[in-house]
C-alpha cells in the first residue's frame, strides 16, 4: 500500500511541475490558449484526480 502512495506522489510531483512550467508558457504565447485549452483542462483534471487518490490511499489502512 505504501508503494501505491509513493507512485501517486511521484506522479503528482511530475504533473505539478509540468503544469507550473507549461501553463504560463501557454498563456503567454499569443494564440496558444485556443489551441491548448483542452490540454490544460485535462492536466488540471489529472492533477485533481491524483490529489484525491493520494489522499484516499493515504488514509486507507494497510
């Protein structure tokens, strides 16, 4: 069970880093928001799901 939590935390860190770097670049580039809007929303959904799953697996007893 601890291994699953560690995998979720690593994935959460990777997705967070990608969002911190990628979203400002997308918003600063002219015309890029219209093309990449679905990618940003998908990334936000994946990040939210990882936060919830990490919390659930962290609370569930082994």
